[in-house]
């Protein structure tokens, strides 16, 4: 089969023939129809992100495709089913604290690296092997619609954060990083889950105005100045009442002062979700006042990805019309132009932008 391989950090992807994946018990083989390209994939391939990768590897986290073959333990999947391939692979021998690898992208710890050795190859290929439990049925779609369904991979990240924080309908949310690719997805997901209001801070007036245009007056934009105390008060004033939940998805390049200003807008007994990149590229970590956390009974949730049932639940939100995939503007490349796709994703990393490879 044709595949794009990363053979060494700092080198372009190599397009060549690779062995077809071999089916085992507890696994499914998928014919890849469309797979998204992360906006920061170039930083992963260069080594800038310090992601754990056992090279060589076929990259690509998650995909939309059709079932080619199933193992003997699959009772619902059928050949030809349209499915989403969830890249969050979990070890099966510790249900309480499983090791995790993101198939085709990275792994956490020694256990995650062991997972990566088997489920290492991702979706920049004509076929891939996926754990049975990571294959989520979509229902009937067309091949053309598969491109837009790739947005699930982006939307699932904030959805996992809000599930961890137990976001309730009618609550007020602040999204720190709302003008970015994952942050704008967080705005859409929070509203789909019933948030009464989303405070959206940022520096880009055009993007803030576009969020309001897309979602109406439930979005409250705030132009940031860079002054931590002033910005914190501006964000509080923008909310119609106390802020119940703060969701942070800021990238590694952002100052910790900006992140802290947003986090400390949350009300007493409120919840904070940390899914961003503070400290990932080195430098200072996030400092929050111990007395403020304790006296205000703040719950802080560090969240990496989402629970195993999240993809199926998010698909249901899309099918119900509560979450619209047509917000995304997609640009597609074939597999021969995978390197061009990586460059395009980096150059078009804004809100509701989607770069896709269609093998």
C-alpha cells in the first residue's frame, strides 16, 4: 500500500510502498478515505514539540474510513461500515489507569511507548490497523462528506475537557485560546452542550467578530491587552454572571501570565480545565496561588484527550444537529502531496480551518 513515512525528525515525509497491516484479534483494518492534518504537525516532525516517536512511523492521528476486515471479537461492525478511527489507544490490562498512545502521533511514558510499537502507524496511508474499541460507527455518509467529518478529531479534544469538568446546560464558560483552531472548536462544543454563554478572549478583532457572527450573542468577545490584572477584570465584566468553568487550550508559545489571567476569572467552587501547551516547549510552568485555589475550592482538571465513549457521544451531537461540521472550511490533498498538506495546515491554522489528506 502507499503510505507517507517519517523516517527522521527534521526530514520531509517519504511517500513509498509499505507493508499492508495484518489483522489480529481485537483489531480492525480500515480503508482510509480522509484524515486531518494537525496545524502543528510540522512542529512534531521537526522535533520542536518533543513528541515521543519511535521512528520510522506512518504519522496521522485518527481518520474517516470504511471497514475492510474485523477480528473475531467484533459483533456490531460490518465490512463497508463508515467509521471514525479514534487515535487514543489505551492499554487493556489496567482499566483504572491505562497507558495511552496517540496512534500515529505520540505516546505517554514507557507503557505508552510499548503501545506505540504495535499500534504505531497512523492514517497517512491507504490502510491502517486500529483497536476494535477505537472504531466508531458514523452511519451512512458519502465519500465527499468524509472530508468534513475529519473535524471530529479537533472537536473531540475540547469535548473531553468539558466532560471532565461536567459542564452543565445553562452554565457560563470562558475559553482561553478561543481564537485558535482548538479554542474555536471549544466555543462550538460548549454551546452545543448547552452553555448559556461563552466568554471568548483574544487579540484578533476579526476572529472575535467572526465567532459572534457564527454563534450569536451567546458569545461574549474580549479584546486582550496583555496586562494580566486588567484583562482578568475585562473577562469577568464580559460574563453575564459568575464564570462556572474555564477551559484553557493555549499553545506552548503563549505567556503564562495570559493563561493565569483567564484561569483566575473562575468563580468560587468553579472548575478549570487544562488542555493547553504551557511548558511543553520548555520555560516556566504555570503558577497559581495556593491560597486562592484552597479558599475558593477550585477544582482543576488536567485532561489529555477524552474518555472512550466520547467519540460516539459527539457523533450523536452532530447527528442531532446541535454541532455543525459545515462550520469548517476544508482543503484536501492526495497522499502524494502529504508534505504540501503539512505546510498548508501550518499556514492555515486559524479557526474552523481543516486540512485533509485523502489517500
